[in-house]
């Protein structure tokens, strides 16, 4: 029984970090890294990000696959996608890369980077009043695993953060609104 890692070591971290992480959670599971792995008959599990299924050989004993990709649209209909259940590998507390991405774009708009870039291209000096994070509201549609971490980071930076959810859990650190009669005061 073995796990084959494909591209995780090239996209996020390194091979040893992935070996250590899987060893901690699944002691005794043999870990192999593609393409260095030779004998693939013992592979029962596949963990990957952005796979090239055309380059991957047949895995005759594959029982399950685990993706670290943000979405599966790029490969879910691939004709060489192995016929095994597909799950998602997700760090506890959400995806740090998604948190970085969301925070980056909120700050990008907060600081009007597109406006300054356009002014620079036109050789214009742009003067704008400085707006503090406390003066900005940031709303999330949903507050699941992918949204909670960036919402908390933005809140820690001083932004007024809230979320609209289908059904509140009552344990939220972010103000939530739900249903057709809920109002945020925005």
C-alpha cells in the first residue's frame, strides 16, 4: 500500500515536507514522489495538484485520489482521469493561498491600485484622500472554510467585515446576516 504524490512537491513546499505531513497523519504509509517512483502497482492513493493525466501511467490498484487544487474544472472531465473517488486535501483553518489571494485583492482595491496604475500610465499625479480600513466595509457571501480565514485577517486589519450566510451557526467571530429579512445596515 502506497501513496503517490504528483506535483505537490513542485507547487507547494517540497517532497520532504509532504512526506513528513503524510507520515504524521498516516504513519506507516509508503510515500512515493512522481516521476521518480518506479513500481506503481502498489499505489492505492494519489495526492496531486494540477496533474497531467496524459503523462501519468495507469494505476491499476488506485482506490482514492486527493486534490490540493482550488478547483477541479481543469481536470474533472479529462479522459484519462483515473476511475477512483476524488477528495480534497485542505489544511485545517482554510487554504492559506486563498487567504493571501483574497486579502491581496481587498487591499488592492482599498488602496486603489488600479486607479494609481492608470494615472501612472497617463503620467498623471493622482491625489486621493487616505481611507483607513475602519472606514471600509467588506462583505462575504458565505462564511465557510474558504472565507472565514480571510475574513478574520481583514477584521484584524481593522476592516468592518460581515457575511451573509444561509443559516447561522451562532459561533461566528464575524457578524453574519441571513434570510430575506436580515439587514446589514450597509
